[in-house]
C-alpha cells in the first residue's frame, strides 16, 4: 500500500509539492512561535528568580527591568551611592546587589557588581577564580564560547551597550584581565562580563576610596574622594548616565564625578516589605522602584497578544493546507476510480483501498510537518543571529521542545482528516459500472 500511495503522489508531483509546502509554512510558523514564546517566558522566570524589586533612576519601570535584570535595554540613568546604603539599612531588605553598567566588549555587557550576583543566578566557575581586585573580570559561558577568551587574557571594553566593531569608543587606558569563566547557567549571566563596581568607576576615571567604595551592610559609612584624573575628563559627561548614548549628559543637579550605580537588585526580608518599600522609594524624586513580577507580566501580556495573532494566522494557513489536500485527494480518487475498482476485482479488500487514500494524506502531512519543523528551527536560529536582543534572552533554534510532538501529531491528524472523505468515497464505488466506464 505504501508503494502504491507513493506512486500516486509522484503521479501528481506538482500538486503534492504545493500541499507539502503550504503545510510546512503553517508548521514552521507554529514551531517558531512555540520556540520563541516558551524561551522568553522561561528565561524571564529564570533571570528574575530571587529578585523582588529593582531600584533605579526615574523613567520607564519596564525599561528599568529590561536593562537591570535581562540586559536587553538601555538603563534609565544612574542613582546616588547613598541609595544603596539606604536600602541595605532597611530592615525589610535581605539583599541589595548594585549594578554599574555602561560598557561592552564585542556586544557583551560589562557589569560592575558584587559576588552575590553569581549566587543569585546559580553561577559557578568552570575555570579560573573570581575577580578579587579592580580590572579583573569573570566571563559568562556564552561570552567565552563566542570570543574564545580564557583566564589570563586581557581585553578592552568599549563605551556604550552595543557592539563597537571599530573600537572608536574603546577604553584602551584601562584593560581588563579575565580571571575566570562561568559554567553555563541557562540565565542572563551566560552573556555577561562580571567585574567589581570599582572597576567600572576606574575605567571612567571616577575617583573613589578603595577601602570603602560602598556599603556591604547596614551601618557602613561612605568616604569618597571626588578628585579625578584629568586625562579622562572627556569621558565623564557621556559615561555618567550609563545609557550607552555618548550624547547623554550627567544627571542634573548632581556632582558628575561622584561614584554612582546604575541600579540595585533587591530581595525582601519579609512579605511586609513588598507593600511598604516600593511606595516609599517611588516618593523620592531621584529614585523609582520597579517590581519584576508586575512589569514582566505586563510585557508578556503584550507579547502574548502578538503571539496569539500570529498563531491564528498559522492555523488559518494550516486549514488552507488541509482544504487543499482534501480537494486534491478527492479529485484524484474520482480520476482513479477505475484503478481502485480494478484493485477490488483483483482481490484488494475495501479497507485496503480506503487505507491507500488515507496513507496519501498522511504522507503529504508527514512530509510537510517534518519540513516545517526544520524550517521553523532554522528561521528562529537565523533570527537569533540577526537580532542580538533575541539572542540576549536565549532564543535559539537549537532546542527541541516536547510540545513540538503535538504540532507533528496535529499535522498528521489534519492530513488524515483531509483524506477521510475521499477515502470513504471508495466504499460507495459500484465496481461493474466503474469498470464499464473505464473501458
């Protein structure tokens, strides 16, 4: 029966190929949507785990979340170092991790932070050791894979948060040295270059007290030296806002040379802090507090709407493919009525003839589904390579999801249903009349 079904498909190769391509387009669309939506939701959940609040400069709360947690947007600005001390002195705060942003290396963001950031993302070293002094850095697994960097190698960061292939904004006066490489975590840490906050200050010529750079707990005082190296005066105005935009001026009304941070990742010590702390922070003129759970839910709601529209279009294409398969098989069954009647006369049972037509629909559906799955993965991988934002949230075509089995099963079911009516028509064939017409 399989050989006969294949022979019938080859007999009308053009129509069969068109049906396969139409179904493949629908399957590829559904596969791509599944890969992207699943990865985005999973990555957002992983990257924001353990972070109850993000504190940063006034602006868009969503932008603050995207820049400070997922590192796929520009920061809203910088905040005074006193904000970090204030948060650490609050009894409702269990952990406050500072972030200092503003530079990149080959498109990978350099993040000034503290060792607690590694614990937050479950980071562990695969090679080397953690950073221990300014201008030492630990690189994520994806950074190491893409750049080939290993412990002991030096690199120079570039101003801004986008790739600068020409090196026009490179901080050649302050090279970093790689001290360690992280094992893959499946989080945003894989694509980051981690160093101390003091390193970021040193790169931009911002003087500070190396003994007391910032608080590591309640009750610590600050002692900052606001003198600076005049060789780096040209960097101050453009580097202070941490937005990656050379034209961005320092935050108004503040000493442009004072050490600051871009954002603070906060974990609560008690549920009561979730009610009190965001409102208290948002009342301050220089600060805003953004709740990751709320902002990501809002973002995913917008994202889900776009996904639902694209999914509806893909299902419409799939329905068109099923209708096309049905039309072609019905016409073919009528055209081959004499052949099918002859098979019956030669001893083929009605069920075997029925199965032959069903098998044609299944073969078309299987070919379309497999081609569509491959095409969907290829499109997602190409999109991830073309758009750094997608790659930044871990979107890749090199992932197989269990739900893809449902797409494959759905395509096969669609092919079988499309062939059902043409196949059922073989039971109603009058052998004598059909054979007389065929002579």
